[in-house]
């Protein structure tokens, strides 16, 4: 039997300033979409492939926690006041010595989970594997430069044919053994690049869009 990825986390702690006034009322993850919410749709897609799903909460955390508990998630991590990679070094998940799928609540995507899992294990289970996407006009990203899928550089200004989507597979325990604690993913990726432990997958999502503004939400709809 092929190895499986048994854990996923959806990062949903952000304030969503650019989605105001919607986010004056609800957290970004609970913005209505397609008869549901951004995060509920993400949970439902992941659950078809991965049994254990964690959620990070921060802004309007009690409201979001109640919402995702109704969708039977495995656990909730309060990361309020911290940046996006803080949970890797400061929650019980830091002891998890196996891969975890990482997504952001504003990613609306269709993923081939089985192929991504196979790729991650074929790279000898690196500390982190980012999932690239083709650049989308109006959406910012860190452009990826790699050799044989080993990432050598990320750049917000120098362009390549793919950039980071916010989707990745990582091993928290391995990361904690390799690098000192950091708060954000760009710093983490930079540390892992120095150790040749940041990879990028071959497989791109068949559909991908990130919702960061009201205009982008309208485009998505």
C-alpha cells in the first residue's frame, strides 16, 4: 500500500482587512461562497482524502471555532497575534513526525491529493514541499526557481513560470530538528532552502484562485 498523508491544516487566523466590510461581520474563512463558506468547502474537499483536519483561528476566533466544530474538524489551534508559521514551532503539532497538508482558507482549489502524496514521498519526505501554481493576474506570490524540484530561490520581484500557492506539505517535527523557530513562512522557506530541504511538486492544482479582496471574491463567483 502506498504511504498516505493523514493530517491537514487550514490556516484561517487572518484579519482579512482587504475583504472589509464583509470581515467586519465574519472572519475571512466564513465569507459566503457557493451556498456555503470558503472554509467549509475546503474542509469538505480535504475530508474525502485526509482523516484529520486542524484549523488555526485568530480574528473572531470563537465564531470561527463554532463554525468549524459543526463540520467535525479534529482540532482547533488559537494562533491569534502570531504570524502564519508560528504554529509549527509552538503547538502540539510540532511533535508530529509525519507529513501534514497545509492550505489557507482563502484558497479555492481542486487538488490531486493522491499524486501530491506520491510526489512528496518520492522526494524522500522532505521537510517541506510547496505546491506551485501558474501566476494569476492580480494575485501576488513568491516566484519559484528550482533545480530538479529542489527550490534554490524564491523572489517576489524576479519572475518565473510558477509561484507559491500557499498550499504545501510539511513535516513539523523534521522542521523543528532542522531550523530555529520563525514566525512566517517566507523566513521558514529561506532557512530550508539553505539546507536543500524545500522542494516543489510537479503537480499543479487543476483549479486555483485565492480570495484576498471583495473584487476577487466577485471574480470567483
